[in-house]
């Protein structure tokens, strides 16, 4: 068995569901799972000081290879001493491969066996991202967990397209593994593809698990398909992955999806949802989402969430937060981001505790009724 | 002699210049002078948590009556328990009268003896600000120091215009004083006008000092006149004010103007300069201003200022700050604002210490040479 920089410890399995309580060990500390990872796209979790995220209990954040490659450039970050030092974050970092972003560029990219040619969204300049390049960039960044360069097939896509795509993704994964030259302090995770097809998920899993990597992500979900379909895929997808490796569901962060993912054996999640909706004036609370701009909050001197002990809820009223948002004040983004991240990080703490104490299903039911009770359905981003 | 909620203690006079070391006592704590007051226009010092400003040693901030009257409204802030509670700031607050802002509206306002009719910059709605209204609003806000409703005459303006204007300002001041109904916990400061005319400055001073107010501001400066002219007016203007009351020079905050003002006997200053230029990517350092976007900082892994111990300089390089600024990240405004306010607040601490130890002039010379040495001249805002 290969020695990896990142290892996984399975602590406990839920007595009723596939939910797991575990711990991921990295060169920058350990992470209790299931975990939600805040997203710091451009080497900053938007509107947050790193200490704030630490204080609320985050032990790992995600950063984006595509963005950092284009600006400020991975060589610059390497010269700065790596991403941890550059951005003042001494806990674990996971970087994606840039694959998802370049595939999202639509007309501005072209896929070949070699890799993806694309144009920068910043200045239109031409670039090529290959498995080797994606790994080189992530080696320069020095993230603890590096993601393989994969193709995230669109939804919907036919069986033939998805099969070809996942097979190329498997070939790219081998190239990623060969290119990875810093195995002592960085670990490469593989990504399962296969769209919404069970046989292809199974095939993809077999191909990537053969490489004995320290962790596996489930990609190609939360890409526009109905939630029920995502859950259906997750129902079997986690069974195709080894029990002794962490499983990461990419791009998922709404509370319902977190519960459904955990229930199906997912250990790691990331999403821009809490930070993005914060900047748009939406708070996540124990009683569901609140759009702070609504007139109903104008003279509401209560805090966002009576059950929350975050900095924002300790010090500010909804009336004040509404005023800040309507005045386009930066503090609005700062306070709502702090609250939303705190909310999700504490939610994951409660989920972990529920698994430990064998009441995960009861906790899920209780939370879901309060959160979604009388509100419009929240869509995964 | 009237009892005031706000009092002034003159601690020491410089041996060579008119610089004074003093202390202003308010219902929300004492403020060592000379002091620079950060501006929190809309009930927030932009991009800052209140605790950050406290931690760097700020004991008073300024907030704007015009903005708060229009949004969220003074009645709402009163219902919230006052401005201190609303914005989570338990130290002293000074509010301006709204006069300067409504006069700046140009075509959108009309001056009469009664007051100023104007249209909101937010929605064009029609409003009337009078001395009584300005005081009513500030009473509702509950600021420790309230400013009288005055006319800040434009520059240039002829002798006759300025004379009529200052006399109306004096009549308005009496109306402000009569309207003020919360003298136990709030104090009203008068504002000297008189443009660039010595006889009118003298006349204005006599008229306002007669009212025995707890403090006096010098208005109508830093409105577009050459700096030398401002210094010339300050040369005599402070002599017309009583020694036992604090003197406040409105809207001034560049280091050179702070030194020149202190040297002429000014105790209090405020300006949006440090916070505004921070959001535009400019840092104030012991060696002058730095425009962080400049290419020279691209691979500069040193901190902004080797002599600075602020949060930003403790944790981040110029290369990182440049990256944040170029990426339009909110953290850029947060970190540069923190640094600039820290810079000015520490500068004022050093100025106070210099006065205490009789080396103010030497310190001024040393600072000015380092700050302005090889750089373009910095204009007062």
C-alpha cells in the first residue's frame, strides 16, 4: 500500500444510514468529517479574515487552481512561499484542478486528448491546461489535497459521451499521478465521473480506485440535474468507493444536500453558496433563509437567528444588517458571510455529534422541518 | 458657567508652538487630543468591524447626520436604542449637522433663512433641513458631540457673501442651542466660519464664543483653497477661540495638514481620506504613500511598512495585497483600511507623545522628510 501525505481515519459508522464519522489527517492539521469547506477562490474567502474562519472552527478551505493560475500566477505564489503563507492560512487547503472552470467557459475552450485549450475570462489570453499542468500548478501552490484534472460532463449528456469522457478522465488521472512530484507533503485525489448512469459510475470508480489514491471525489453532480437524481446517483456511487478513503462531493453546500450527502456516506463538501448568498443579502438561519433586504426586517431589532452565537448575531440587529445591505456597505458582506459560514460549520459539528451519538436521522428530521418548514425550496448551487 | 456633557482638559502646551496636549471627556469615555477621528458615514467605518478600530486605539468616531437621516432614518436609530447601540460602538461619537452635505448638493438645494431645502441623492425626494431639525436628528441619534447647523461658504467667495453667510450661521447656532433638549448627555459644538477673511473669522468667533459652548470647530477650510491659505487662516483663527475648549478642524486628515493644524492649536480632526484611499488601493506608510496596484509591488513579499505593527503588516505582503486589489477582493479594502487608520491613529499618538516630551517640532520635521521626501505632493481632501 502506498504511503500518502493525507490519510483517513474512519471513527464510527451510523447505526442506520451510511453516514460516517471520520478524520482526515493532512500536513496542516486534522479535519473532522463530515466537513464543509469554505471556498477561497482567489486565495481569500471573500470578505473574511482567515482568523475569523479559524475561530468558527474551519480546519480546511478550498482554493481554485484556474483563478490562481491566471492571477496572480502559481509561480508568484510559489515564490511567496506557497499558498498557505501567501494568504496567511496555516491549516489545510484543498485545491481543485481548474477542470471545472475551464469546462464552464463554453465557447472559450476546446477539449482534446492532450488537455483543454481555453481563453482567460480576465483578458482573453490563450492558455492550455493539461493533467500535467494542473498538477504542476497545484504543486507550486502547495495545497495539502490536490484534485485530479477531469472532465465534468454536462447534464444532460448521452451515455456514449459520458463513457468517452470518463475514460479520458481516467487516462488523465494516470497522467496526473505520474506528474505529481511532491507526494511527501501533498496528496492527489481522484474524481469519479459517469454522469447519471449507474454502469458508468461503476466503471469510473473501478478505474480510479485501481490507482490507490488517498481520497476520491464524486464529480459531475450538482450540475443542473434535479436533486432527486443526484441523490439517486449518490445512493450507489459511494458504494463503489473504498470505505477507508475519504469521499468528497464537489460543489454542494445547501443544508438539505449536506444531510442527504452525509446520509449516503459523503465525508467532504464545498460550495460557494454560503459566501455568495451572504454578499447578496441572504442569511441561513435555524428557521430557514432570510433575505435581509425585505421590508419586514426594517424595524426588527432582533438578531438574525436566536439560536446562533456567531459574531454577527452577538452584536447586530436585523434592522442594522438591512441598513448596511441597502447602503451597499462592505460590512454587510463581512457580517453576513461570517454568519453563514458559522452556520454551516456549526451545522456540520452537530451532524458529527449526531453520528457519534446515534441520532443522525432524528437530527436530520428535526433540522429539515425547522429550516424548510414554511419556505420556498432551496436549490443547490 | 454652563455645565456641559462634554468637557475639555488642557494638559500641556508645547514650549515652541501652539500645539496642545489635552483630553476631551464625554459620556462614552475620554479622548486624548490631538486626535484623528475615523469617519463612519452610514453608521459604519467602511470595511471595518468596530472592534478593529477600538483595538488600534480609536476612542471617537464621526458619523454623518445627512446620510443617517435619509437612510435608515433617525427615528429608526432612536428606536434601536441610539446610534451607539445600533452600530455596536460604545465609545464616543461625533455627528456633523448635515449642513456640509446639503450645501454640496449644488442645484439640488435652496438656502433660506429658515434652512435648506434639498433633494435626496438616493431617491430625489424633497426634504428640509433647519437648525432645529439638525438638532432633533442628532438628539435622536444620541451622539456625544453634536455639530451646529452651519453654512460652509464655498471657495472662492466674496467678502459680502461670506459675511452674510457667517451671520446667518450665528443666528442658526442660537436656534440649534435652543432646540437642543438633551444637554445632560450630549453637547453641541459651534462652528466658526468667515472664509479666508481675517476680520470675518474674528467676527464669527466672537459671535459663537459668546454662547459659551463646550467646543468649537473651524469650518470652511479644506474646501479647495491652497494649503498655504488654509494654514494662514489657521495661524490666527485658533487665537480667536478660548483656550479651555477643544478646537476641531473639520474634514482634514492628510499627515501634513494634521501636523500644521496641531502646530496651530487644533485638537480634533476627521477625514475620509485614510478610508477612501484604502478602498482605492493606496496605503499611507512611514515612507509616504504606496499605490498597491503598481507593477513594482507584484513580486514584493515585504510588508507595506517595516515600521508598522498593524494586523495587515503583521500578516500580509505587498504582493498579496496587490493581488487582492487587482482581483477586486473585499479583503483588499478591509486590510488597507485597517492599515491606514492604524497609521493615522498611531501618528496622533506619536504627536501627543512629542508634545508631552517637548519635541513636537523635531518630530514633525523628521516625519515630514520621510513621508514626503521623494513623493508627489499629497493634497488635502
